[in-house]
């Protein structure tokens, strides 16, 4: 489990991105790069990290399921993810 402060920091970054979304789009259309540089750093969407919804782990993240590989495997084995079965050939 990731530290709660890391998870909360990421949520705060996401809120900041959402807050400045329209302003960033407008400044980019006008090619006002000085105005873009005046915005907070966390207003950039690249600052937000993909994290597992259950554990908060950022590595080995599966975008389709919004889970880390470890959590995905545990939930899939328990049958908690619909449509996912263990493959055998």
C-alpha cells in the first residue's frame, strides 16, 4: 500500500489539472507560452501519476482495469473481475 500522503498529493494534482484545463487550452490556442509558464506546475496533466485504485501502487499499472498487476491477479483469481479468466492452453 502506498503512503496516504502520496495518494492525496496525486489527488490534489488532479484537482489542479481540472481547475486549469480550460485556461491551458485557451493559452495553447493563442500560443501564449509566457502565460502557460505562469501557471502552477501541477496544472500540467503530465504531473498526474496513474495509481492503482485499491493499493495506490504506481508501478505495473494496468490502464484498462485501473489496477496494479498484483491487485489485478489477486482479484482475477478470486473471480472479482467480470470477463477475466485464467488462460490455459
